[in-house]
């Protein structure tokens, strides 16, 4: 089969039309390409469609069928099934660029109940933050996807690389599923590219990685982001001890599942909970900068203080560069979890009953045997702690260079790293150093954490990025700028579930 | 909400001018209150509000999240209304013709306050897409 990447293409950071033609790779022209096809691509395309960009101007290159597919997978395995409530709040609506009506208002309407509204009114003082059910989020995304004709823009495949094109714009190389195209690769020639590829990969704690590789045991040592239902099933058949590592929201979810099961099925599960950093109370340098904490956890409603998504901290971060920015990230970031009333009750019951033990510790090594033995450096000396399972809840924080496409951008695309080691982007989310003629390359999502805007890896943050990108595209004269009149008219269409239509001012198609 | 100081002030002026005026236009014929006095009250809520917003901004600094919960936005109407009422009684509000009866002031002020609060908690985002990401700044 023809249409393969030639060594000339592989080696050259700048491609001419002739070079691509020579390779026999099929070329398709479309002005705007978004790579990933997850929530980040979706909200960006949603914004552009609402601003008036026709479907023919956009291609979504993705290896998934629905934008919420990866999110749904990750939430399911990490113990947020469809009826459970997610972390982000009522106005973080990836299916609605206005955030109005909020999810709480929609739920109140659907269920003919004022309870969600009273709850939102009392949050976060008299109640935990109200958050939508995972199922409601998926359903709302499905509706919006149909409304903006998202499937018409979707092209399935894996993106291998994005390279600059001589004369402006980019080539994005897609490997479609075998047998669906006449050439092995397809090149999308576009003026603009947007990259939202989500998490570059799973990262394991080094001692757990070593254990898994050495002993080939993927059964007793698991990561919370991979399917691990067998752990909970096994505990139902025989009592056991589970070691939980990490102090973020995923640890909270896993604890909830273990404790719910204990209660529901009358199990005898014991829990050893190891924190690398054990927070004992409120912490921070002064009265105006103090976060709640206790029993090991740092408590915060969302992964950053709420005002990074629009208020004081957003405005502040926008001005910071280099070490100053990194310091501010350290101050307000770090592992944290919401202080939910139900979780507090469960953990208290566990401490009282002696079956939930939490402490600070550094694990040197995990040894196999009848049961697993963790060698843990604790404040009271080195201890050997036995457990039947270990669940690593520490994260999805692999290096961006582990992702082939991002790695290629760093080596051949002119991209650089920010103070946290991820992709350095402008305030407009254009990746610094990647400009090509009158074209631009943007990125959003977790790959850009460490930039002028910290809330990137959330629905609302992806929408903030989408707005910045759309406004930048408008400044460049490509997309219409979404102003108050069209915004209102489009909101009415959203409310009535009417399809979006192209803008009258769209003259380039 | 997650306001910044200038955003608080801009939003207050804008919503009082728009929503406050509409509510006042509808309400005044039903109350023993002249249009002139009702609009003077609105103006006073806006102007004295600059001082209040400075205070709220200061108090917000004690919150780690630097947010201003929805409920605060509603409840702050109580001290603001009371202060304004005492200022009216004390004759400290210029341009006012006659001090309205207490109940009429309460109804007018209360309805305006709730309407402005409701608008700020949702509908405002419909025409002004960038407003919530800019701390309530309109310009
Ligand atoms: C367990 C969990 C819970 C979360 N809960 C919340 C929450 O409550 N609220 C909130 O706001 N945020 C939440 N987030 C964070 C974030 O909003 C979501 O993860 C969101 O899905 C991120 O969107 P994304 O587009 O960056 O990545 P994804 O939705 O993961 O999409 C990226 C897609 O790109 C595809 N891709 C990657 N490389 C290529 C390639 N080379 N070619 C083609 N396709 C490729 C991937 O397969 C993936 O499907 C949560 C995250 C996790 C993990």
C-alpha cells in the first residue's frame, strides 16, 4: 500500500506540498483541524459552530466515537459510575458555552423539584458543592453533539504528527483504521490546528511499577485508573486488607467504594492509607492564603481554588511568568480533595472502628508472598505492612513527551516547555514557537498545565480555552467573533434544541 | 461567583441601570412612591455600593477560594437596605423629594435586589459570554 511517510518527511521539520505529493499520501484540505476528539475538542468545536463556522470548515481527528468516551471510561474505572455525582459544579457545562441554565436548574426542571436549587443556594457554606450526575453530563453532551452535527466533522484514526507547511499552515498526519482509505496515511492540510489529546499516559509510583515488572503481578497491585473491579469482587468473597496510596479525589472515591461495600455487604475490609504528604490542618503562609485540611487531606472543592476559572486568581496568574508562576502553582496546587460530608462520616466511622488507618509514609519497596508486604518509612520508624491489594491512586501525570504527537512537536515543531514542564502556550492558547505563516497551532487540556491559566484540565477550563482560541481566530479574520446579539439568538436555539446554522457573515466557504 | 473588584462595581452599575430600572418602571405605579424618588434610591444603591463592594472585596480575601458564594450576594441586601433606609431617614441622601413609607421602600428595594441577584446568577451570561471569565468585568 502506498502513501507511507518517507524518510525525507520524517527528517524535515518543514514540509512543502511537493514533498507530501511525492510520498503518495492523500492530501485533504480543511481550514481548522482539531486533534483528540475528547471534551477539549468538543467544546472548542461547539464554540466555533455557535459562532457560525460551518461543518465543512472543521475536521475532528480522533480515535474515539463520542467526545465523552474517554472521560466516561476514566470515571467508570475510578469509581464514578453513571448515577454518581462528578467533581465539577453546576455551571461547568461542557454542552453549553453559557453555563446557563446550570445543571442544577436543569435537574430541578426535569425532576420538578426545588431541592437542587436550594442546595446550590446554600453551597459551599451549608452544603457541599452541588455537582451533576455523570449520567446527566453524558446525556447533555449527546444532545449537543447531535445539535452541532459533530459526527459530520469526525474522522476516525490516530494522529501521528503535525508538521509546519512551507508557505503557512500545517500538515496533520492521520493513520485511519486499516482498509478505510486508499493510502496508509492521510494528510490534513490546514491553516489552523488545535491539539487536545488528554492524558499522555498512566504513571505508576516507581516502587509499584518495579514490583509489577519484576513479579508480573497485575492482579494485586493496580492503578485506580485501570479496570480493577476484581479487587472489590474478591473482598466480597474473602475478608482482606487494601492499601490505598495517594490523597486526591481518586483516593476518596476508592475509599468510598470500599466503605460502601463494607456497609452494604457486611464485609470486614481493613484499609491502610498511606499519604506521602500528610496534612494535619489548615495550611498556608498567612490569613489570606490558608487552605483547609485534616486527617491527611488538603481540602478544596475543585482542583484549584474556584477563582482561577474567572476571578481574582485567574487575573493574577495571567500576569505571571517563569519562577513566579511556578511558585504560585505550588502555593495553590498540590493534591487535594473536596471535604464532602458523607466521606467525612465514613472515614470517622473507620477510624473509630479501627479498620481505617491513615498515616504519612514513604514506601521503599513492595515484596511478594502470600500477601503483599510494603516496607514503609513512617514517622515512628520503618514498618512492614501487609495487605492483599494495593491501589495506586496517585495519578495520570505522565510526561508530555510520552505522547508521540507532543514529543514530535517538541523536537520538530518549535514547541517548548513551561515552568511545570508541559507545553508552553500563550494567553490565547497558541503554542509558543509553533507559528507557521498566517497559521496558528493551539493546544488545550492537561498538556498545557503550567501556563497563564491553571484550570486547564476541567470542563470549564477547556471552555475558557475554547473562548480564547475562538476570539484569536476572530482577530485573525477567520471565524466570526461571537457578540451579544448572536450569542443570545444562539442561546435561544440551544434552549429549543434547534440545530446551529452557519453565520450570515460566513463568506469563505 | 468569582468577582474581581472592578468587576463587582461594573456589574452592580450595569444591572442596577438595566434590571433595576425595568423593575422600578413596573413597580412605581403600584407603590406610594414617585419615579424621581425611586430612581434616586437606585442611584444611591449604586453609589453607596462602591463602598460596600470594597468591603466585600476585603472580606473575600479571607476565603481561600477567593469566591463570593451565591447566598452572600442575596443576604448582603439586608445590611445594604437597612443602611440606605437609615440614611434616607437621616436626610443624608441628596435629591430625594419625600422619604417613602418604610414598607414601600422595602418592597421596592427588595424586589430590585432579588431581580438583580437573579440576573447576575445566570441570564447575564447569555449576551455576555466573556463576563464570567473576567471577574464580572464588562469593559
Ligand atoms: C477520573 C476523572 C474525573 C474527572 N472529573 C472531572 C470533573 O468532574 N469535572 C471537570 O471539569 N473535569 C474533570 N476531569 C478532568 C477533565 O475535564 C476530563 O478529563 C476531560 O475529559 C479532559 O478533556 P480532554 O479533551 O483534555 O481529554 P479527553 O477527554 O481524554 O480526550 C482526549 C482524546 O484524545 C485522544 N487521542 C490522544 N492521542 C491521540 C492521537 N494521537 N490521535 C487521535 N486521538 C488521540 C484520546 O484517545 C482521547 O480520547 C476528570 C478527569 C478524570 C480522569
